[in-house]
């Protein structure tokens, strides 16, 4: 096992001078399941490829354990990378695909066979060892790719959106298998995804990236419960946080008030004046009878999800999503009362940075 350290990592591509990663510093702990999360083209895969040695950094340092590997070849880094597209050899059997890397490295045949059998048993592939990739399902092919990485016994596993091409049910099954595998092997994992639900379920810590820069680093509870800025607030959650534009008025020792569309809400800000963003998660928006809320709104869209339902409402020009249990008896066009839970409000300044 080994830690992974990035010190001011920067990657700029010569074509057009595009900066994919900018001054990124991270410490991935030994044995940690660490997730790089962000939208498409935010730089997360570039970071992973730099760690693997498939991209040369423009600046900065990469350490695996205590060793500076910034300019070492991929083969000198003792890492294994699993790609989204499996990258299996179609002419080789499952056994041949899993064994290929070991054979190239000159691992003795008996040891190679032992590791292949062990990985196949762990991944439920024993009965498929003589089959070709074309005969396998998408989930089985991804398990073969995992097996090929496992047999190398690397110090660090690098996963580049390995589940994104699978159907939702299979994704859920393989998520659980990956977590069990991590628990069993205890190795360091750096996992790239754009799926924030996947990140919340799997990561011990999450680094949220946007436009090549780190927006927040923390546990799932921290990035969900205390987002560092409006970008993280909206990106984390399914759906993301409601963020309403308003104006803050400091009222001295007693705090302040945010005027936000249909609401004027007392908040713990004594001196802030000017534009402000008020955030509230859908589960902290309460719907009730029109005369019982702190504002009145019109129901616009209803999204039943099974265990709960998302209700989109318009309150004085502010669009808000509420999460309610079960299948409530609402219809588009209904008038409802809306109350925002004051114990779970988030305040951000005009630039989007967290205030409270």
C-alpha cells in the first residue's frame, strides 16, 4: 500500500494552451478510497493519467509513498489502472487477458496461474476463464478488467469511471463489489467519476474539481452538509441544493435578514450587506396548506421517485424543489404553502463563497 501526494500539479496542453489542471495539491492517504468528482472536462481524468504516468505534468510533483515519480515511466510506478472501456484483448480468453500483464513482466507460470485463479474466484469468473470477451456481458468484461489489475498486486488502484457504461442495476452491484474488494485488499484507490451519487456512496473522502481546480475536499458528509461554494452546493445532491438569489441586511447584534423573493428570513449575519445566495436542500423544504407556510407557491412539476417525490414550485419567481415522502396528492397548478427549515439554511456571498 502507499499514499499518493500531488504538489501543485499543473497540466497545460500545447494545442491551444488549454490548462486542464491548475495548481492542484492533494494527499491521498495510505489505504484510502479517494474519489475525484466533477463534471465532464473538469480535469479529473487528466489527474488520474498524470498519476499513472500516461500524461507528463507541465509543473508540480507526484509522489507515491515517499518516492517522487513525477517523471518516471508507468511501469516504474507500481499502479494499476482500470478504464471505462475495459480495453480487453478480443483474441485472448478471460484467463489470457488476466494473465497478460504478468506474462509480459516475466512472472513465473506457476505464480501467474495462482494469481489468475485467485482473482477469478474473488470476482466470480472461475467458470468463464476459457471464454472470450465477445461472449461476456458488460459486467463480466469489467470484472475481467478488474482481475487484470488485481493480479498485478499494485500499491495503488486507479479507476477511470469504470462503471459509467453499465446499466443502473449492474452499476449498483459492481459498486458493492468494488467496496468489498477494497475492504479485502486494503489498497489505496483513486476513483474518478462524474456521478455524485456514486462518489457519496463509495468515497471515504471526495475532491470536487471544476475547470481543473479544487473546489472542496472533504468527507461525503462535509461536502454535502457544508458545501464550500455555490458550485459544490448545486453539484452535490440528487437533485442539488436550491440556491436562491437575495439581498442581505445586517441588523446588528441580533443578526441579519435575507430578503429572497417571497421570503424575509432572519439569519446569523450581523454586518453583511448586499447580494447574497441562500441555499436549502430539497429535503429541508416543507410544503403545507397555502395559509400555513411562510410563502405561497404554485406547483409546476411533480417527479415521483418511489420512496419519495420531488415537487417543483414557483414562489414569487423563485423556483424551489421540495422532497416529500411517498406519493403526495399534489397536481400542477395547485397553490401550496412553503416553509424553509431555518436550521438547515446555507448562505453564500455574491461570488458564491460560503458565509454560513
